[in-house]
């Protein structure tokens, strides 16, 4: 009797992009997050790989994250508009032992923001992962600059991560889910009170043509 009276659980499905330059550990991050393991045998992604992460978010909500692991080669950046469509969040990965990949992360973020955004015109939530923190050669100057880097490039936050040692992978994922859930809650509120127009958006303003509007 108690089972039948229990409220049904709500499913939330989020498309999440995992982007960054070749060799920064995107596929390893996804493998660690979804399957809790690390594979020493590295194979570069070609095009895009997919994985699904299911999270019991709370007593009434199940979150399903569709992770799109986008290849880091230059030629796939030109196809990113197709891959980015309908994304609700992103993990942008760089190698903390190679400062050049941080500059590349800024380029990936700019590309992301130019091709997908919220209906307010603001960027979708993105979290920066300073990956491979288990390795020697961690650049302390880079780490000290990440707060300002995230502010300048409109990231929600950053984490030092290690896919190999499973450091902060779950924490970064949970942080991103929280940001996306907050958007869902805000979207429902705005639909009730603003008939689908975000409070922060002037009704007279047209939606930028570059952006896909996520249906919250």
C-alpha cells in the first residue's frame, strides 16, 4: 500500500559536452566519471563518443547526463555547431602540466558561447577541469590564475582533477548538475510568471541567431 502511494520520480535528461584540446584527458575523465576506472591505453576520440551517467539526485529526481566527448583535433572544431546543439552544460578540460592547453580551453569556451546559449542570451553552465593534477610538473602559476581566468571566460567554477586517481571528478560533475538543475527551476518559475520570457531578458529583444534555446 505504501509503495503504491509513493510519488513517481522525475527524470531529468541533460546533454553535456566534454571539450578541450587533444590529449588533455577528456575521454579518461568520462570513463572515470561513468565507470570509475582508468585505462592506460590512450586512444584519441574520432568525432564524438557518447556515455550516459545516471544519478539519484534526490528522493524525487533522477538525473541522466548524456556526455558527448568531442574530439580535440582542429578539424572537429569546424563541426562543433552540430555537436553543440541542445547542450545544457559543458566540462572544458585542460592539462594542468601544459599551459598551452589552458589557452586552448579559452578558445573552446568562446566557440561554445558563440554556438549555444540560454534563452536569456547568457552562456550555458560550464565548468573548467584542470586535469592530470596527479602528474609532476603541475604549474602553480597557472593554478593561481584560474579564479580570474574563470571570471574572464564566464565559467561557473573550476576543479583540479585526476582521471587516473579519480580526484574531484564526481565533485565537478555534481557541481555542474547543480547549476543545470538551478536553471530548470528558474525556467519553470519564469514560464509561470513571464510566459516563457526570462526575467533578465527584455521582451523587445530578439534572440541571437547564433544560439539554440534550451527547452527548460
